């Protein structure tokens, strides 16, 4: 009974809306050149559900996709080579081309120091979930996104993302990516606790312990603010030289002021 309602809600929430956000200044080739397998691509989305997610997470990022790069196991999408894996409300976990986000604001988050072996495990985990679908019978998981700015106190907003069924945040693409990094115990935003201990010479000191945060509570914003992911800017990766910029108040023959 709830499946048709779930399909209607998913279709409504994924419709694009007019936004006035700033569009990134690098072209598709520059963005692709900066990406490496294992990177997380954050997106400032332009759908109804994007507005709700950005409000609930206090962030400009509403979507996260995992960059695999050209791979034999990634099926083509609409005739284009797929390089990203993402979770979609209607299509579930799917492979899509990078061109899908060419006209949206994006940010590259890169895990630092990840070994080649662990990177392969993370990639294989994400690829292994291609085809997984969101259970649209759990309509309560979708209703929470109908209001772009729900009247929820700030301290409860993240918890609101975890309401609903036993698989509550499949709609939040960051869940699958968080699970993938957790299988190799790579930190994103772990919970840190301290224990007061006594050394052999009688001095007190604290020892920190990290605890894995449940994957259902991760949001796209967490990869941005994580101290363990590097922010990669395509313009700077592509041999940026500020003195080669031609400004509007200069002639093309004089690329910089002397």
C-alpha cells in the first residue's frame, strides 16, 4: 500500500528546482584531472531533497558520490562512461558519469595516507553494492524531507536524518560511503573519549580512544569537516599561476600589472 506513495514522494523530492548558488569555475576536464579513485565528491544539489538535507546538516553540501574512475565493472549510464557511484532515491545505488555534476558546485575530499590495499577494499565494497535499492515502502523516511526548513531544533537535526526504518538513510548517499571506509577502519568523524590513567611514577595523564560512529548518522558535510580528508581544489592542482590571469581592466598583451 505504501509503495506507490513512496514512489510519488521520491519523484517529487528528486525534481530539480531553480537555485542561485555559485557554480564552480573549473571545466569538466579540469575536475576529472584532479580526481583519484577513492575520492569523495561533494555536491551542492538542486533538488527539493537537497534543500532539506542542507538545512538539516548546516551545510552547503547535500550529496556525496564516490569516485571510482574508469572501471570494467561500472556499467555505462545513458551512453556515457560511468566513473562515480552514488545512491539515488529512485534508482538506488548506481554508477553515473562525472558529467552529471559538471554544472553544480562540487568539492573533492581525499582520504590521506590510505594504502593501495585498503583503497581497493573500499572501492570493491562500494561496487559490490551497485543495484541496492531504497525501500520506498518506508514512506516515513521520505516525509521528513517535504519541508525544506523543518522546525527542528539545531541539536536534533542530525538525528532527524536517522528516523524511520531499519535502513533509514539509504537516501543519504554518505551512508554507503561511510560504511565503505569503516570496513578498513579509516576515520571520518569518530567519537573520541578520554580515560584518566596513572603512570608508574604517579603522574596522571589522559589516553584518547576513538569509537566508530554509526554509519546512519554520517552526512555529506562530515567528509568536508573531517580532519582526515584533504580538500582538493582542481584549479590549484592544474599548475595555477595567478600572474597569467587576464583581468578585465588589462589588455590581453599585458597579462599582469608591473
